[in-house]
C-alpha cells in the first residue's frame, strides 16, 4: 500500500493508514532485534504489516558485552534503504546523548563511550548523526493511538510547551551553542568543565566520552556544546519528555491528568488521540495499562521475565478508545 506518513512537525509525525508493528527498548540486543526484524519482513511480504516502528532506545546494552548497538542501527539503515519510510525510529533517552554530545551513565555503567568508540571506527558517523537528529519524539495515528518513548511528561500538560516540543530543532540548538562557544575563552571553558566534572583533565574526558583523537578533532569540544545546550531553560522540556517515569514520578492521579492533557495536545488539528503507547520502564509480563489511556510495552530486556517481551501489531486507521482495546493486538516475542 502507499505510505500514509506525514511529517506534520519536526518531532510529531502522523500516520493515517496501514498495519504497524511496534517494539520498544531493544537496547543493543541483536538476537531480539533480529526476531522483530524478521517478523516484520515476513508479515510485510504477506501483506499483513506496513510499518515497523522502533519506539526509542535501540542502543546501549545493559552490560558492556555483548553490545550490538551499532550493528543494529546499521541494519536499520539497511532496512530503510529497502522499505523507505515504512521503517520508523523514534528518539529515546539513550539516543539523545549522541545528538548533543553528553555522557549517559547509570551507576557504574557508562553507556555512551562504547557506542561513540564503535561509531568512530565505523566510517558511518555522518550518516548516523543525520539519522539521530531527524528522529521524531511522537507518532500519532488515525486510530487515535500515539506512540512515544517514555510516556507523558508533566511539561506536556501545557499547550505552549507541547508546541515547543513538537517543533524542536536540534540543529538550531547546536548552531546557537557553536555561536556562543566562538565568543568564549574555549581553553578556560575546558578547564571549567573538567573542574565541574571533578574528574580528569578535559582532554581525557573528551577522549573517553566522545572517542575523539585530540584537539584537532572537530568534535573535541562537543562536551562543551552539549553542556551549553543542556543548560538552556527549554532543554528541560526535551529531557522530561524522554526521561519521564510517568505514574512512578507523579503519582497515579496526577499522571492521569497529565496524560489526558498530553493526548489533547497531540490531537491538535488531527484525529482525537485516545491512547498513548510507550516503553522505557520495566514491566511484568511485557505490558501494563496505566490510567486506562496508557499502554506500557516491553519488547526486550525491560520485560519481566525477558521471555514475556511483546510487540504491538495494530491497524493505524481503526479507532481505539482505550488502552485495553489494544490487548488483542499484543503478541509474544518468544512463542514456545
């Protein structure tokens, strides 16, 4: 079928028809990624699926080895060369650091250095940078189902904030950071960055987090550029959108109100949006319904147990009123 995708805003796209296969949070696991990829290829050939949607966090395995993040992204690029915009990839919180050049870690696990090092040796950095900067944050459908990575953040309760998020321009933010940097004492900023980090000299930090070769590398000051962008007041809108913990952060009642307002703003000049599908958090049995309107989906390592991972296959033109309506459209990754 002809693709029915409209890039309504830079970070909010619209899908008017077709069967969509949705997966979340594969986190650099080649084996589970391959299962979903092959499932889509099979269903697409049979005319039973039109879109494969990755709802963020394709990269950064929970353990350093094995981490197939780069092979997965390169394979997604290969799929896009074959299927075009039928392969949709949304930004997650693990993709964001590689857009702006800041580190992401949890406890002793440092996520960004390994991916940056692999990327530096791949010959695909420019292609990868372009891909990550174009990723949408939200995909809404004529079924009334919107898809995002994490859920509804409190910033989405305000229409003005939602408009800023939908039209967010990564490149413009980076241009502004570059202009600011050009007017500063860069050597002094490097020393200040290292001092604030309470760590090694800037040179060692840049080589560790960015996999740069030295001061002549064009990306050498990306840690500074990233810190400039993340220090701007508006950046909290983007951060909250991708890192929200939903009802675990706001409580059930407040989250229900936030969710309703977010869906209202996602409906602007379009089919009323009734349900939000997201991943991001671990969930028992691979799925959970929150506040009747939010379906939390775990397709990979976030499923408890892991073998409970699920994917969603739904008609993007068939009206949906509540999250429970999507339960018959959930399928297990591992079928015994």
